[in-house]
C-alpha cells in the first residue's frame, strides 16, 4: 500500500479578487494540500524461516513471523488543508528453536493490539506453531 507521508500546505491566491457573486470560482483558485513524498507498506502475514540440521532427528528453526494490518486513516485539518496518514498495526515474533522432525513445536505467541481485541475483559493471544518434515525425494 502506497501512502503520502509529507504534504505541502494549501496554496491561496496572492491577489485578492471580489468573487462574492461566484463563490465556486474563489474555491477553485485554492490549491489543496498536496502530497510531496510517499512511503510503501506491505500489509498481510509474512513468515521467513531458515533450517539448520542439528542431527538426524532435529533441526534448528530460525523463524520470523510478521502480521501487518491496515486499521484506517487519521485525518487532520479542514477544507483544502485536510491531510491524512494511514494507521497500521504490526506484530512480530522472532524465534530460534530446535524442532524434532514431524513434531509440532510452539514458536511463540503474540497478542493483537487493543483495537483488534474482542469485547472489554476478553483477551486474545495468537500462538504460532512450526513443524518440520523431511522431504521424501
């Protein structure tokens, strides 16, 4: 997702004219706040893993799990000066564990932020499990 991260302020005409009979022309002469620079953020779930053989029954699993979600947009200003920025939430789990082959192993847990939690008083926790199986080839 690409989004602006810098804005130029609105531009008002230097010369003042009397447009009292045609207010739509006076509004058209104002240039709104314009984005000047942009950033990019990938939303979704991503997992990177690296395996290191320990012995015939186990491997070391180096894993990084990241969950990025778009939460909406914060806006400020009014009229032609209105600008905004997106809000994201990011949870990340980095783990290094020795995994016995063909056996599920808990890699860790992360909690979603309050805005993604259910009702007050309830709390969700995400558990990440990993399992490694040798290839039959």
